């Protein structure tokens, strides 16, 4: 049977895998498989277990609502999160057999379950009402406000939220700058706290009652904790300042679970997250940066030696918090960011970016869009383990002598691989192998071109399925978000569905993208639409000069910052037949205060409205909307809290008032990124139809 190209509805056929956890002996891998259901218009996740010696895999759960599997210290049980009973809860599964049972908590559990070394306790995070008894939202508030707001904060299930909407007094009182989050909505007067719950040694014969306790306190958000190897100490990242709603700085705090006291462990200059304790208890690894370039600062990997600090604590000396000068910045000498950064539309969330294996820390670091695997010792000496510029590694996990990573390429869907330095990589998951037997994908290559003297830009080309040398094809230009995101050698669904329709597809990493060094990343700060625009358009010229693209049939699409740049492009040039911007930024002035990351916008855009509103308008597409001659489609989620839907509304209304060709597509109930499978498929079908019409 002849193979065919990908089409939008194939989203229902493609599964995504999530790197989970490896058993302590390195023999088994638990991971998540996500699938989309067309009839129910939902996504479902189940947990699978792979024997890493035979590579045989079996399905462990089938509720469709299970995630975040974590092995117990003895490897005999698996803890995971499940929302099979509406509220997210912890479940325990005995791998020797039997059904999973609920480890109940009063709260809806977030993050992931964290086992204590004794295997008898699990730590977790939950968002709870954290104000004192005498708290009132503002001076002069009605006496019933505290009780009412506490009740709102306790809404956990979607059913409870809908019931609350129907109540007579559903007034929301806002007193904080940070009161809503994209993908979540209004989160009430909650703060993320750390809890610990005991775990029975054997499967209980009857339903348990919640027995956990809250470790952290205060109206501050605490991150997923790390437990010391001895089980006595708990470390988490937290913003404990009064300016936490708009100040990036966070610190590491330590809780002594025996004395119930807590201490300021690390006082850094910027944000920190993902602390991870070394097996010997002497070192804590964490991600973060020093804010040297505000929100554009490259994320680094740090090592903090804590053994002497803990010794002073044990002596009752009350040690002062450690400082930046006492931490080792592992990645800074390379001027490349910690972690994986290559964007992709088909990817299950989660996955580790680092793990300890004995005295070495394995981690991801990215260069030119591609993440490689490296390791470091406690002194910060780095050794490459697996570095391939044509491979988009997204997560790693390991134990013993075993290392597993997830990765994709522009013509290969993301899967899990078992890696051995001598034998290379072996595919583990193969969840899309059967489906892909009947699918043909476009070939690809990475290109590098000079945008300006001394400025080289990377791009990726995906060729049409029927490609013939010497023939020109319609061009689709894709633009990434961020603005400090990055493309890389990852699988892009949008690129392949257009390649199947005879397009040549180009996507680039213009200045402002990450993975090219600090100077490159912050080159567009407070100056969007300048050198980034030049870099992108020079890439378009490159594929034309190579004889690949038809300059009379070119189209452009981007989302978020890519949506901004799409709208900006049509105000600067008429070279494209049609354009489509999604989740757009079009007016930096009116958009102030409507985003859930106001602190980032202030820096990226170039200040606050009362400081230089002329600058904001000059760098906004709305300030140049009268120049648009290109037909454009604007897509936006109606509940977008990152780039408010009003940003597309303003641009659309202005275009229509000017008599321009424009259409707006609104997705009800969607945030910054589309979640409903129906809407995700609709996006691609509309893109193909719209550009196909204007291709002629």
C-alpha cells in the first residue's frame, strides 16, 4: 500500500510519551503514554512499565487519568498521581500484583509524589488557603469576605467550580498583583505548600483516611521539594519576599523535619528551582540564574556544597544562608543554557532534566537548538556523554548504570531510548511504530546563513514529499514563541502536514532565541521587531536563493511571540500571500497588566506605559496596522491569560475598519495554548485551507 503524508486528523493517531522514572536497580522504566480521543474530545494518560533487559513492555494503568510515576526506594512499589476521582490524588501500586490503591489527602495534589528514603512517607505539594485567622483582603472589607474567599480557594474539582459560579455571591476580590495563571485561571487566595503523608507498608484492607500534615507555611509558593538521603531535611525553592508577585528572586529554604524548624539555606541573586540532593547528602544541584539580564538571563545549572553548612546547623550555630559566590555555576563557562529548549507541538509534559548517578550529576545543556547529555562531578568538571546536533533530546532519567532519554528529529516522532556508551541507543517505547509504517515524512536539513556581517543564523528546512531538485515550491515560514524560545532538530507536526501538501517549510532561530549564548539571547530586549525581523527575512531570502521557494507563494505563521512577529511582518512587508498569527501580541501599551507575567513584559517590551508609551506603540503591530496589505487570520484562545484575546481583537477591529482582509478565529475555553483535541485539529485544518485558498 502506498504511503501518505500526515494530515491534521492524525493528531488522534499519534501518541506522546513522557519520561517517567527508573527503578533504583536500573532494571525497569515506568513512563506515561498520552493519547487523544476524537469522540470524547479529551486527552488520556496511562502508565506503562518496561523491562530494560528484555525491552518487554506492559500497561500498568488504564483509567486514562494517571501520570507522574515514581518508584519506591526498594523498587517494589510505584506511586503516581491520578484524577480518576475528579481531584488529583496519590495512588500506590504494588508491582508484584494487585490493584492500585488511593493514598488519600485533603488537598488536590500537584507536582509529583516524592518518596522519602525510608519508603514510609511521601512528600507532595498542594495549593491551599494560607492566610492567618485574622486576615481580611483589604481594610474595610465585609466581615464575611475571609470565610467566603477561603471557601472559593478550596474549590478543587471542575464540578465544584461550576456550582460556585451559580451561587448568588460569587464576587472575586483581588488584592494581589498575581491572582491568575494561564492554564489555571483565577486561583484565589492560594499558596503552594509542601505536605508529607505516611505510606502503609502493606496494601490496606479498607479505605484510608487522610493522615498527612503540612510542612511549609505562610502565603508563599513553594516548589517541589528534595529530600535529603538521611530523610531528615527537606529543601524547596520559595519566594518569601513581599514583592514576590513581580520579583523573580527566589531562594532555597531547608526544613528540619525532626525539630520542625526551617532555615534560609541559599540567598541567591535570582530565581532558583528544581533542587536535587546528591546521594551522599553533601551537594544540592539546582537550576536558576543571577538576573544579570533580567528575564532574558540564560538558565544555568548550579551546585551548592552544603555539608559544612549542615554541620554548623547540627552544632546549633544557626548558619547564615549561602551566597552565589559559594555555589558552582556548572554551565556558565560554556555560555549555553541548562535543559532542553527545542520547541515542538507534540510533546507530553514533564521529564527530568538532570539526575544523580553516584558522585556524578547527569544533565541536559543546549547548543544551537539541540540538547546534549553531559555529566559533572561535585567540583563542576563537565564531560560530554551524548551530544548530537541533529537530535532533539528532551528529558533524561537514570539509575545504576542505566540511562534513558526521550528524543525526536524533524522526521521522527518522539520516543524513549535506552542508551549505552558502547552499544548506542535502543528504542524502548515504539508507541507510534505501527501507525508510522503507512506514513511518509518530508526530508529535512539544517542550514546556516549570514544575516549581517558576523551574525550567523540557524534554520531548518523540511522538504515537500514530492520534492524535485530545481523546482520551486510554496513556502511556509514558521516562527517560534518566547521570545526566548528556540527551534531545533525536533519533530514539528505543522511542518510535516504542510510538507505533505507540497510546501517547503522553513523555521529559524533569529536573534533573541536561546541556546546561542547570552549576548545572542538578549539582542532583542526592549527592541522587538528589529534584528529579529531582519534575521527571519534573511532566512526567507536564503531559501529563495537556493531555488527552493517560490517568492510569489509565501506564507507565514507563528504563535505567541511568533504571533507578534507574524503581525509585525505584515506591517513591514507585502511579500507574503497570506499570514496567520496565533495568541498574538499586537499592542504593548494596552496589553500592560493583562498578562499573568507582567514582570516579564515590563522588561521585554521596554518599560512601563507611563515611562515611554511612544516606544511601546512604535514596537507594536497596532502602531503600523495601516500599512497592512496582506490577508491575515488571527487565532486566539478566549481565556488566554498570557497574551489576552483583546490583543487580537484590537488588531482585527483596526484591520476591518481600514477595509483590509482579515478574519478572527476564537477558541472558547482555551488558554494560551490550545488543549482540546478538536481545537488543535481545527487550527491545522484552517491553516491548510486558508493558505491553500490564497496560494491560488
